């Protein structure tokens, strides 16, 4: 054995790095914050930086590595490492970067399902974000469901009737409350043995729900701003959290806007099931379903077969894709 090899082994021992890590090691990114990329492995969690070639690749995304990514890395010190490469993603949840409209902001990668958390008030119910996230889920082959949290504040029968059109479209609907524990068993069944991202407006109670489901997750919760009526951000970074009941959840910072990514205007209608089933009957091949004659989609809106709110959200999304400066909030 050469003196170089002895020196390398000595250095590894001095750094208290397991000898099994002398080659690149797989892991999963579970959190990204100002301290770096936190990678979970069979040997524990390591705080990593990025190899230079990953930093210097042409920028098409806000960050080259995302929570949920499967990565390969090498050790650089006690509980420290450097990410060398990222495995291909099987799916992702993305939006247009708020600061740079030409960049993709990947919220999380390698998921099973999306749970869109909303509330009836404080902040008020807004279907626009729900429908944009349903489009993003369909685009990326994610199962999606809608959770109406703070259900202790509402008449369940009234709101189930009000949101029945989502269930008609085969989107599961959950009613939950971290206050009186409404719907917690159903939520646990939905999350069990899946990797689920929880997303929605700030203040809808995502972190409170997770803390009620599994005390000890140490998630931050907060209040609604009295000035804006919107939630204050309490989760400041995306985190992948392991559930005792099996599976993982991703707690995301509250979203104030969600710009669609990688969807062409002419393809938007294919991500609305109720529009997609009718669009083949349109007279024009590139029908936008907004003004064209003999459009079965417009007829369905007029007859009430397509819900008015869903159609309005479709037209606003279409305008936002045609004009990136359009304010859809």
C-alpha cells in the first residue's frame, strides 16, 4: 500500500468519515436552506455543497438541485459532503420563478401526490390557486386532492355542496381541522405510504395540520396578517419529513402566486378534464374555447355543465400564458 493511500485513510479517520463513503454515495435531498443541501442517507444526514460543474451548468431552473432529488455525493468532512450528480427525476412540481419569469422553480421532485390545502376564511377561499396547481399536477403526472382546512369554522353540508364539482372531476376532497381534529383519520389514510407535497396559500394551516397529525415535527405556525388578510410565511424552506405512519410529506412555504411552467397556451385545455372531453368537437383545431363559433365548451359553460368558476380560472390562466406580465392574483 502506497504512502498516498495510507495518508488518505488517515485523513478519512481523522475526519470521522465512514470508510464506506470513499466512493460516491446515494442520498435524498430533504431540505435546502442557507446552510446548504441536507442529504439523507443510510448513515445519517449530511450537509452538502454543490460540485462546481453543477453550479456552472446553463441556468434553466432557479436551483440545479431540489428537495426530493436523488443525488450522488462524496464526503468532505465530518457530516459534510459535496453533491456530484443528480439522478433523473420521475416527476416534479414546478412553477414560474417569481423573480425570473424565464426560470423554472422546482418546489419538489420525485412525488406520489399533491394535497392542495385551502381554507374557507382567514385567508378566504380562492379557487384560482387550486386550479392552477391542479393543472401543474396533471402536467407532471401527479395525483391530486383538495383539503379544506379549518373545517371547524364552516357548515360542512354547505361547503361540500359548494365544492362538489371537484369531486365530480374525480379530485378527492378532504375536510380537516387541527383545532377539533376533524378529518385527521382520513388525512392519515391519504398520506400513508406515499410521498405527498402539501401546498397552498400562506395561512391555510399546512404546518398546523402536520403537527396535529404527528406531534413533534417542530413545524412553525403563524397568524394571518390583519393588514393584508393573507397568511404570513411560517415555513421558510421546503422540507421532506418522514411520517411515523409510513411515507413522507413535503411542507412548503405558503404560496402567494403560482405561475404555470412549461405549458403552451394551446395545450392548457387538455389539463382541464371537463374541457378536454369536449374539445375534440370544436369546429377549429386550435380553438381557444373563448369566443369561437360552434364551440361545445362554450355551450357547456352556458348550460352549467362546466362550472363557471373553473371556466373563469381557465380563461385567466390562458391569458397569463399568452401574456407573462398578466396579473392573475
